[in-house]
C-alpha cells in the first residue's frame, strides 16, 4: 500500500533568480532521462523535469519545522500529482484508496 506515510520523499527549496519554491524529490518515480531529474514543484503543482547539473546546486533541504509545514501544506497535492504522474508513466497502484483514482479514467 502506498500512502504519504510510507513513501519517503525529500522536501527542499529550489532557489533561483526568479524566486524560491518548495520542491519534493521522490526516488520511487520512474527514472528520468540521463542528466535529468523529476521534482514536484509546489508553485506549479506538477512534476517538472529539470537539468540535474543546473538544479543540483540550487536545492537546499528544509529544516524539521519547515518540512512538517511543507508536508501539511503540500502533502496531499503532491500525492495526487504523484498518482497521476505514475499512471502517465505506466506505473499503477494496487491500493484502490489512492486519491483521485477515478479522475484519470475521464482523461
């Protein structure tokens, strides 16, 4: 069963000249093309493919309090986006309680 409690994402901040965004890295996602990485960008409410070389130096971990706040604020949105991302990449869940399970049937 996959749930927000059993999946161990990494919460951090992406700091760029355009501004900062909370991001979530999930090592259970399908592998991105070589030199690329998938990160959930909370400002975009979507998984974005980034150039690993460019973005690596711009990622900073959240402290414990910031992580708890980010999990509370973005955990459900991340999980919903994760479910859609996995389905789009051919990964299915065995847990029928995954959020938004019926919305992908309409697409």
